[in-house]
C-alpha cells in the first residue's frame, strides 16, 4: 500500500479558489399569463372546487340533451333543485381583480345577500358569498399573481 504525502513549501502560498457568494436571481417576465388561484367552497356540502383562472369561466349545470356544458358543472351539488341555470354566471379577470357577472339567469345571483344586475360586473373579495340560485358558494382567493 502506497501512501501519499503532501508537502507544503514555505515560500509558496497555498492555491485557494475564491468563494463567490451566490447572486440573487431576477425573475424574468416572459409574458406568460399567471393565473389567479381560486377555491369555490360549496357550503352545504363542504366541498372545495379549486381552479386556476386566466380569463373567464362559466358556472352552471350541464344539459347533455341540449349540448350545454359550462366550464364548472354544479349538477353534483343539486344545482337543478336549487335553481341554478345552465349558464348561470361568469367569473372573469378584469384588470387586477376577479369579477362575477350574472348571465341573465332565471333565479338570479346574490353577492353577500345583494342581488346582482344581470350583465353587470362586480368585483369579488376573499370570503365573499355567492347565492347561485339558492346554492351557497363561498369564494376564496387563494393566490393573486400580481402579489
């Protein structure tokens, strides 16, 4: 077995690589749309529907006979019995906020108890309650891409 020896010569300084501290990395904005992350809490069933919102989504109840399919189908939550229209409302990004628009639904939409005017946009806040017909849905704004 051979052993290696290290010899340090007194006249030569040791070779040491300088330690460079890591530099903070700047995030590049590549123009990619970053979604809002929302939870729609179906209050009576205690079920959360999580979605990434990058534009507009329709909430309502599907009607396969008439080929109507909203983006978010509320049929599993007794939507027909509770007066949810087929294309009841829209959730839409508007500027730096999320808005709700009643789509001229048969039984209307209420935001925190106040009936919405069909076709008009209303900004949503974290914790707001929507009565979609008689279905109670709480809106939870989980992440804002502008923060």
